[in-house]
C-alpha cells in the first residue's frame, strides 16, 4: 500500500513570496491533516479535512494560509505572503476514520529568507 | 487545554542501555495515547499506541503503558541500539480532541556504540 505522498520535499523562498505544498493521502482515507512542525517543537495542527469539508481550521493563520482538498482526495496548502516565522516542516497525514490512526508523509521543509 | 509534556532531551545512551522517556498528559475525555518516532530526514512513524487505561502498547522492543491514575505514558526499551537514534514524540488524540493529534515537544535520543 502506498503511503502519504508530499511534494516538494524542500523549498527555499524569500519573505513576502508565495509557496504551495501538495499532499496525496493513502487511497481511501477520508480524513486529511496538515501539521506545522517548527524546529525543536512537536507538530501542531493547521487544518483538518473530512472528505472535502473542513473540520477544524482554528489554528490556521487565515490572513496568509489557505488550504483546499479537491474532490476529497489531494490537498494543497498555500502561504501568501510568507514570513520568516513560517520556516518549518509541513507534514501531511491521513486516516481512514476521523479518530483513526494517522499516517504521515515525509514532510516539506520550508526555509523563508 | 489538552497538552502533552515530555522529558527534555537530548538523551545520550550507550548501546544496550535501558531507555525511559517520560511522558505525561492533560486531557478531557478518554483519549488514545501514541508514541511516534522521527528518524533523521524522515517523516513521523507510529511506534506504538494504547487506547484505554492499563493497555500496554509494544513494538520493536519498545513498550508503554497507559496509566490513567498518573496521567502518564512512559516509553521504555530494555536494550537500545544505535539504530534507535531518533526523535520520539508522545501524543494524544480522541473524540474530545476531534481526532487531531496533540504532540509533546519531542525527545531526541542518541545511542553511541
């Protein structure tokens, strides 16, 4: 069974630029999560989708971050404009059920200069 | 609010030493508890989990027991190997958390030959 796929693996941008990350969850997994992991900290949830609907986006900085999950499968997370403090690893995870075991992708490491 | 606290790292051990990484939690309801491991350059992998009080999760020689009375889920291994060097994250999730994972800050383990 293929795991969670993410791209790109690394991205370097300058502040005020925009960036987008892509995630393809495990086939059949209805729930998709985006987490932000700042260096030296545990991951923190940004947004949670159930199929193509948003369940929880309370920690998403909506003035600069946006996310969508088209047709309930792939998802894209965008930052526009980026700030220095957005430098982090962005992790995508999926689960079969909303309270099921979450499986993580390899992450996208973002550096904002 | 819900939270997870882990012992600070880095933890440095010699090969074949006994490992304990402490984890305590605060949560509403009856969450499941997890240990995830992150090897250098890789994403998070589920190491073990326990879904109710007194359950013991185990995998690859690692063990942790869900202790409701002390709100703890300490990770143990009897004899560590160099290949166990990684960052270990304790986490909780359940109905009251909407399915999202709440992570501790992570504990880096370094095992020397």
